[in-house]
C-alpha cells in the first residue's frame, strides 16, 4: 500500500484554475522530485499533500499512522525557545521515557514492589536503548553541524535567527524526527554547497520517503529516483534522476511529434478523399468518413492527440467535448489546418547572447591580489590567468567575497593590494545578483530603451515577448516584478550589450528549471569568455573549464584546472585522505616525542597543556572503548545499563571537547 495517494486533485483561487486532474501515488522509500515552470502550482500541491491546505476538488488518502514532515520555503517561527530546544522537541517521546526511567530508579531504591518496578524498568530501558535514547544528543549535534550551525548558535532563541536560519532549524528538527514521508519545498535555498552535499548524503542513507520541489538540478541528480513533471492538467512520470529525465523527456517529445505528423498526414489524405467524393456516387461513404473525421478533429482539439491514443470512441466521448453535428468540408479543412502539435513544453525564453568584437587572447591577469575593504581583507589570490573562450566557475561560502571580487574587476571596489589587468578589446557585461542595474521606477519598456534607444516601442515589445513578458506586462514598473521576472529582465538587457566577457553573479537565482536549461544552452554557445559566480553546481559542471574556490577559513582563492565533477572527486579523495591522516596523528600523539630543547614562556605552557590533553584523550578513548564493549553485552541489571549509557554520552562529549582544544593548540 502506498504511503499517500491523491485522486483527481484540483485547486482554484476564485475564477483562476491553478491545476486540475492530478492523480499521484507515493510509495514507500520513494525519492520523488516535482518539477515544472514557476506558477504551475508545485508549492500549492505540496501544501495539499501535507494537509496544510484543502483541494478544490479530489481527495488525498494517507496510510494509517503516517507521519509527515513538511518544510515550507520559509519557516514561520515566532517561538522564544532556543535552537537546541527546538531540536530536542523531535525526541519528546524519548524524553518522556527518560523521565519515567528516572522515576523508576527512585522507586527501586525503596523496598516496595521491587519486582514489578524492575520488570517495568527493564522493558522501558530496552525500548529507550533501541530507540536511540543514549545517542540522541550526538545526533542533534551531527545534524546541526551538517546544516551549517556552529555550537555557539545552539542556544540562540529562534526569534533571533534570520528567515533562512529558521528554515534550516526546521529542516534539522524534521530530519531528527524521522517521519515516514518528508515533503520538502526548496530545501537547498538557504544552504551553502557544503551543507547541500551533507543533506544529499543524509537523504541517500535515510530509510523514509521524500517528495521534493527544488530548482537545484545537481541536488536532484544525486538524490531522487523519479521525476514528476507537473502541468495544468496532470503529472507525467519519469524514472531516474534529473539527467535521465531530460533524456526521456526529449525522446517523448520526438515520439509525440512523429505521432502527430503521421496522424495529421492520415487525416489530410482522408479529407482529400472526402472532398473528391462528397458529391459523387460515393457520397454516402464520404459523408460517413466526414462524420468520423469531424469527431477526431474535435477530440484532438479538446483533449489532445496523446489523450485519445489507444482509447475507444466511447471513452474519448466521455472526456472530449464533441458536437453531434458533423462539420462541412470547408470547416473541416480550416480546422484541420489549424491543428497544432500538442506539447507539455512550457513557454521558453528565446535568449541569444552574441559576443561583440573579438577580444584578445588574455582576458584577465592578477598579480599578488588581495580582495576586501579597508580594515577587512577577505582573501588573497594566487596569480590568475584567464584566456579567451574559457569559463571560470567562482565558488565559495556566502560572505566569502565572490561579489566583491567581481566588483574589483569592474573597478567599483579597489583591491587592498596587488593588481587586476584586463585584456585588449573587452566589452564587459555584468549580471548583478541583486539586479542593481535595474531602475525600480522604470517600466520594462523604459529599461530596454535605456540600453537600446534605437529600438521602437513595437520592437521592444516583440523583444520582451522573447523573455515571456507579454501584453500590458511590458508597462509594469520594475518595482512590482518577482525575483524571477527581474532575473529575466536583467538577462534581456545583458543580451543587448554585445559583451565578449560576461561576469555573471548567480544568474539562475529565482529561475525555474526550464529557464535554467535555456540559459545553460545559451551560455554554452556563447562566443566569448565567462566568469560565473553560482551555487548552481549543475550549471558550473556544464560550463566551467576551471574552478576558482575561495576558502573562507584560510582566506585564500585557489585555482583548479578542470570541471566541477573532477574538482568534486578530488575534494572527496582529499577528505578521505584527511581522515586517514587524522587517525595517524591521533596514534602519534600517544607516543613519546624525542627530547627537544626545553621551551620557555608561552610555548612551554602550550606544550604542557598539549601533553595534558593527550594523556586525557588517551584515557577517555580507553574509557570509551570499555563502555562500548559493556553496552554491546549489557548487564542484566537495567539500572546499570542506564548508568552505562549516560556515562557513554558524557565521556564522548568530553572527548569531543578535548579533541577540539587539542586541534586548536596543535595548529
């Protein structure tokens, strides 16, 4: 039995239909992504499935005792309790058991009913241990750390966190609560690349089901095993990850085109026979064929060619709006000629980026560069050389200085030291993450006119239609546009710049997946050079010939010559090597170092403290090993098992703290 099913779901707001006729089923352990253009109703569908909203029609059925964890795009916390307390709430059932165990321990200290109390204690202690009662504090630390929280933030009140931090806090609590079904709406929006990779690994090892809406194509590639493509009239199912979906989708589009072309050719031949024989001796046969052809044309107009394939006329008539009066020949000719190929392809950007004059071979060089602001140096940069037609992907955590680097190239923020040298014959096009180049008081027409004053208003309207701005939308002020609409307008202006060097700061922010795909194709065909700042790993992997990584801890920028896939593989290998090296260091710290000249002052105090820490770490590791062996074969006395569990948690926590201090002093 599936975890959740939806039947003929529809949603309307007033006279506006958002979607209709959607049926779906979520099986156990599913990993499903819902994709579709912005505004198609993905978030609304998730809210209906999560029980946060009611459908206008249709029904949702949940499996018995199903638990659902729902993550909206923005979490609405107004609570004053801390981040740690919020995560503890996921283990409320364990904490109740823990309190009852303590009460039973106190009862066992007395003389009465010791047998009954001991039996009850043993049963509860077994449940507590099986449900992770001795490790849930460790799990909380692991999840909070994975999602980018530091120990200093554990006691922050939730109402003091930013919107993005609150959403991450809710995600942490949902992961810790282990629901049967996770419903996640844009879970990667507020995560940096490191946290997204942690979430990918977590979900890949998790046993529950997940239903996800995300524009992060790389994330979908690594997590999901099925794609549901959503349209106004239903859901089309594809097997595999995002890349498999794009391949299957193209194959289905091509097959539908072939079917439509063949069917239309057959109907045109049929119509030719009818036209030649409608007034002759085969008039009765021609009129019969005209009646059948009329029904076929009306059915295709009503529900599409794909919907009538393999169905009887009785089934088709139930679905389609078919008239009882046949068409005349001229009407049939006109309506057959007006049939258009049915497609679930969303409206697409018609974007072209044409490089202007040819630039020199050397696009950009840096020498002893230091990026930042007075009193706040962000990073130093190894000497860089970027050549014509290359694409560099600039990555790093939020706040590490990526946008500042672009502004230094544009000479808006002078470097703290060193030099940036630009090549010859460059025309630079800049796409700003916050779209600072847009004037909020201008209309869309005025914005295009500001970069292309030679274009007539009619030409501007035609041009904006290529970016999905139609009718009176072109006279809206920029201030009322959504994030995605601002992004499309900024791209429209960029396409008119004739730039041969593009500096792109998060160009896919707020773009739906179809628009991301078009942008990727256009940038891949661009005849110039690109410096791309993006969290979109799929885009970087498709375009970048080298990776520029800002290490925020070391305050350095390093260059990797190769694709993102190659860079990621190297990072994984380095992490594995670091684990091995860390273990070697831990072993070496237990051995006596050779005698050295006796240090003095602060260095002597540091070495003494290191020696103390190493002795304590060795003792705690030995103690932890002993406790682990005892817990593997627990004693018969439940009270002793409980004490062993508490002692294990205490020792592990103390060991973690000492290892962190040792690492700081050793560095």
